[in-house]
C-alpha cells in the first residue's frame, strides 16, 4: 500500500491554475468581480496562466449568442486547456470537452460534456440547444460522464489532480446564486475561533492525501471549508479503480458553525 500526503499549497495551486485557465472572455458574461479570492488565488506570474483561450468556430448569425436572458449558448473556451500543465493527466485522443452556458442577471450555470470530435461541430452542438426546450442541452453522442474523457499516467498525483479538476469543471460557468464550489477553501486544519458543531468524529489529519489500497483502489481525500452561510467543513473522498479516472465521489459535511441561541 502506498501513501502520499500533499502540502495545502499544492492543491491550492492546482485549483488556482484551473480557475485561471477557465476564464470566460468579456463577451461571455462572468462573475469574476464577485468571486474575489484570497491572495493564494493570485497567479505567481504570467507564465503560470498558460494558454487561456482556444479559438472556437467562426461566429455565424445562427449561433446562439451570449446573453443574460437565460438562453443556453456554446462557450468558446476549451476546458481541456486546463489539463495542459497538470502533470500526468490529459484527455483521450479524439475526445473534446464542450461547455454550454446559461446567464441571467442573478446568476449563471455551466454544463460540460465530453464528445467524440466528429460530434463536436457547431451544427451538432446547436441542435442540442434547439431540442432541449426548458432542459439543459444534452448533445447526442456525449459520454455519460465527463470524466470518461480523462486518461493519465496512474501516478498518485494524477488522481489528486483529477479530483480537483472535476470539481472545478462542475463549477465552470456558475456564478451568483448558482455558485457552489466557488465558495469552498481547501484546509489542512480546523479553522480556529469558531464554535464548530461536529456531525462526525473530528478527523486527526486534514492534510490532502492519496492512498493506494491493497486491492488496487486509489483513494483521494481532502477537506474544505465553505465560507458563506451556512459555513461548514467538508470531507471529500474519491475512490478510483486502478488506471481509471472515473471516481465514486463523496462530499460530506462533517461540521457546521453552531448558531448562537437567542435569549428569551
């Protein structure tokens, strides 16, 4: 059995790079100004940002345009760009990641699918919008799970990167009242000066870690704190089969800040 603990700064930097790569251009409304993060989210240098944008298909009048009226449209960002500098992890040959966005004044959503490149044409992607009705677009031929698009070298660090990438990918395009993972901060210790109400036995070791079990399973564990109400500590556990980046994900609330009782 192999075991590896990682510094908190490692998972913070991986998350930072992914977020800085998944930046929507100005024509695709975002909420970057409303999601200001601590200093650790600021890039160390321009080199750390990598290639931010991938040019999409030429614009046509028939393409659903970016809007803030709740109509789905196709993002020009290729989420796979975030994998370029993550060691040991990449997308399978012939597979493309495609994101649909929905914007309203109070918030927005994003939905990413993995498709064979032959099915990722603008016409095919638009057809999913046209037939979706009030539902999110689901292009024909999309893989059942977006992480089926991932391959890697099987290293422990690649599974840690996969776990972080999945959560950032699920959050890509969300903002405002639809934001979720945006408000989580990685932690390696219980935040002090708070009256925590524990729902489980308090963990002794909150450091990010990856373990290979005797049966070959790989387990990734890390902790986060949601910094908006209801403020809570989360334990995240992903279980992977050997050489497979589809995980069984468990995100468990382990503690909440106790609400002060009101005096009569």
